[in-house]
């Protein structure tokens, strides 16, 4: 093991600076051990040594729940939980990828059209990312790579493992075959294309943008072809808070239809006004038309549009609160967003679920533990998955222990914001 060049770089301390930047000094030893394990797994699976390691972070949505797909505004951050790939280029014109715990996947880079039998699959995301780069002029003749992938971004966690995977693949392609010509926002747009067209999920671009850009980002998708991204300063520790991701342990196998219904119902409202998305509809016009909208599209569609209008404006208010160093005001806006998601967007409980309402229960119990302090809200797609809590530092250990009494060990994850997006680490 010691003879491996990547292992030598890790053991010599050569990679300490970037590893500390990604995970923090307190997690350096654990990060080194994780990287060494990844290198060994690549060698064990492929029979030869990796040349590089790439990382792409999960993301947490701080403000703007289901606003991105309506070309709205969001506030999001990359976190120190990531997907890693040990990689070596090959000359077989294919991506050969093994994700830990999943079947081996091979994608021919000469076949870059969507395949119906690949919907919701790893292969679809790989093929979609390659197709997106091909559209930019990246050639794959006799090019490809082998990769072994590990992740501590749980699927369904609200940290967006699919977007992190897309950014990971895009970062590898960009470095190996495209001379790093694609800016992070371009990698994010290709990720959205892969997810929408190849994977079959009608999502917006927030997840991919936050993962690709890194740090805390205020993103305006009014023009989705050229989103406006502003890096924000948010020192949670300096404010006396920790960020916790709360797993509800919901067991819902497929929530794509629930997510799609939100997009479809919002679109019905925008179509009423002759617009393609709600961002193009004025509040005055919307409220004047509510009686007709209720008759034509039903109350839930109207309520979901009200959520969009309010939460989109709330993002701007959150950004201003942070710029004004008004963290208490920011937390009040976070709470308001969570209430709006539950009451108007209605993305907490899947349709028809009566006995099992894990995510709503998680939020209620977290609020009990916070005892009026901090804030908790759903984030991400909703329905299952996770909530997000801003917890005072002096309460965080007790909060974590208390939450895990209800939902089990490991259900409360304390995460840090990382300032790197998709990156070649070593």
C-alpha cells in the first residue's frame, strides 16, 4: 500500500491543505483514512492503481423551497459530506464505474442519446453528463475512464446525492477531456440537463449549482441559461449555531410523481397567464385571478403558487438579513419558509399517507427539542428524507442525542459548510 503514489501523497502531508479546506482540521485524520480506503478499493476492483481522486459535495438548501424550477431565487450551500471517485483514464471509449453497494456500470461514450430503459439509473446520469459535454464540443473518441465511487451523502437525505454525482462526473470529464474549459455553472447546467432529459426527474438547477460552485450561494434563475450567482458570507460558528440535517427515516420507494405534481400544478397556474413559469407572473395579476384559478386548477395548485410567490420574495429578505448581520431575522425567515412549505406547498406528507408521517413528526419533535430557539424546516424535495435545523452551539450535543432517541443513531448529522464545489483533490 505504501508504494502507491496517491497513498504517499496522503501520508506525506502533501494533500493536508486541501483536505483541511474540504473537511476541516478536526476531520483530517478521518478524511485521510477514507481516501486510503477508496484507493485500495479501486485497486481491488480494477486490478491496477488509480491516478486521481475527485470530490463533489452534497448541498443544503437554506432558502427557497421548490422555487428553482419556476426560475426563482434560492439560497444554498455546499456541505462537507461528499461523493468521492478514484479515477484512471482508459482508452476504450467508455465510462466503467463501480459505486460501492451498487452494480458495476458501463456506458459507451459513442452512444449519447437518452435510453428509456435507463430512466432513474446511474447509467442515465453518466450518459447525460457525457452528452452535455459533447454538445459543448468535447470529443470522446477512444477516451474514457474507470472510477470507483464512495459516498457519505445519503440518498434521499435532502443533500442531493444525484446532483453531487452529476457534478462529480462532470468535474472528471472537464478535467480529463475538456481542459477545464467549462466553468462550474456550466457543469451545473449539464447536470440539470442529464437529470431532466436522461434520468427523467423534472427538477430545477439549484442542487447542481450549489454543488458545483461551492460555499454559500445566492442564485437567481430568472434566466436559467445564465443564472446569477452571488457568493455569500455565512459564519455559522461565529453566529453561535450549528447546522444539523435530520433524517426522518421515511420509507418511500419512489417520490418522483409527488415532486412532478408540484411542477405540473405550478405550471398550470403560469399557463393560465400565458407564461411558462410562475416567476413571470405578477402577484397583483395572480391574486386578481384567484377565483378563476381555483375553478380551473383547484385549490392545491393555487396554494402551491402562493408558496412560490412568498418563498421567492423571502429569499431576497434572507440575503438582506445576512448582509445586515441580522441572524435572528434570518432565522425567523427560515421558520416562515418551513411553515409555508407545510401549509401551502404541502410537500411534507405524501398523498394518502395517514399512519406514516415521518417527516412531519421529525419537524415537530425537533421543534420540541429546540424549545423556541433556532429554526427547523423541510428542505429539498420533501415528502420523505430530511429536515434542516439551525441549533445553538451550546445545545447541539443534547439536541443530537435527543433527536436520535426518536429516530435512531446517525439520524442527526452535524454538517459544516465547505467552500469548494466539484474539485480534483489529488
